[in-house]
C-alpha cells in the first residue's frame, strides 16, 4: 500500500512542511488491546499534517490493520439507537425510500440495518468486510455482502442501489477517492446518500487532542468534506453537525447531467424572432452591429447570415476581415453612412444600449433598429 508521507490522499497536494501536531508514544490502534498485562506492546509517533492545497487535515501513518472492518458500540447505547431511529425515519421519509434499494457501506453486525427496517425501508442490504460480523448479521435475518470498496470486491449482478449510507467509516479509508468512485458506479442516476464523519470543527474548537488516533486517517470540516464528496461525483444537499456536534452528517445526491433544454428553447426562439424580423426587409438589406463572440455564435447557430448585408464593429483590428463560419465582411461604422442598410440589429452584449444611442444620434439614414437582448429581440424603432 502506498504511504502518503508528504502529500494529501485526496487531492495530491503537498503537506505544509511541518506537522500541525506530533504525539509521541501514541497507541498503535484504538482496538489494540492486550490479552495479558505482559504482552508485547507497540506505540507510534503520530504526526498530523494539513494539505497546503485543499486544507484537509490527516495523518501520514499507515492505516490500522482492520481499517476495512466496522466496529461500533451502538448496540450498547440506547440513546444512540433512539437518535439513529429518529434520524433514519426522517431520511427514509424525506427521500421516499420505503420501497427503494438501500445499501449501508460498512454495516458491522447489522445494527443500523435493523434500524433502517424499523424506519420503514423494505429493501435493505449491507456490506461488511469482517467475516464474523457478516455471519452475525446474516443470523439476525439481514442481507449482507462480504467485502470492501476496493478492486478486490466482485459485486453480484444485482448490485445497484437507489440510496446508501456510510456511518463514521469513511475517515478510516486510506483511498477515499477510489472507494467513493467504486460506490458511485453502483448507484442509480438519482441515488441519494447519507454520509457521516467525525466533526473536526468541534475537535478544533474545543482542543480535543484525544480525538487524534491512527484509526482515523482524516479529520474533516465542512469545506474539506464537501470537497471530497463533490470531487467524487456527489452533490451535497445539506451538511449538519449532529450528536452533540461530534458528527458531521451530509445528505448527498449522485450528480446528474444538467438539464439544458432551455438553451435549445432559447436558441429556437431567437432564431424565430431574428428570421421574422430580417424577412420584413429586402434581401440583404439588414446589417448587424457587433462582431464579438456572442454575435458570432448567434449568427452561426441561427443560420440567418445568408440574408444579411454586412457586420459593423468599432474595433479596427476586426474591420476588413470576415466572420468565421458565416463569412460576412466586418466593416467600420462609417459604412452605415456610405451604404446604409434598411435595418440594423445590435448584438453587442453589455454594450448594446450604448451602441443604440450612437446609432440614433449619428446615423440617421438607418431607419430601423433592434437589439438582441440575451433571449429576446427588442425593436427600438
């Protein structure tokens, strides 16, 4: 496994040269309990770094040996169980997940799978690496896949989900980009998710030095957590501190392509309005004022250029040249006095109003003027 000694595991940026913190003689693992008082013991010098690019705080040590396994104490905490049930009730209801396929990544012994079922979800699956936990979850009637989100996981053919949950597990992953990418590939187009990590903003504000452990590779605040999720294809719908502010809880949705129908609708509308206006006049008796990128794009995409006389633009370096695609001559404004068109359509973006004032004041031979305002043709005179 690659050791990230000098650079961020998420964005690849270099760490600031000096560690933020250094804890000598730290426990090698939070679950590194000894069976006997005289068993050999190990300790590590734990260094906490911050990425100079994305700002994410993380340690540079190797992950603990059991980082793929979920070990949680919810089974012995009635308060946490009650809190989670209320939370999952709200999540299932808000996203109408009662009959959707839900996956919990890192489900342990199925503690939260049981709560999801109580919250009204009917199609729940779990994924867990530890064989003993998988066996116990199966014995309790849960449907659980054995594995971890890495290249070694071989999903069954029906491994596609409408929603997922990850509870205080992601901060253990040595390569969250890769694992989230694999998860992303198993989700339906509009899938939603509930992802939680320890809240570094609380840890920092209260100086909770005891929260730094080899088990937790990452320490996320809202900015760095949002960056990780968005980098890996998720839109963050909300992010809130919960459970006495110890946990940062994000509701996300798998990013979908933008709805761009309005671009096509507006193009069709502009084409219709321009064509209708130009056709009111004699053939090739209408000029355009403006040879900027917007005007060039409009002329190319509306295909009205064949009916135009020429293009006017005040920029000397454009004059005497021809427009790309439409091949219209670009002339100086003085051409409006020498060879005046019947009408001028102004396409000068933010300068259009200024151009119209100049037209009305200096070029009396132009008797018809219109402005293309983003998505509407406005007749001035």
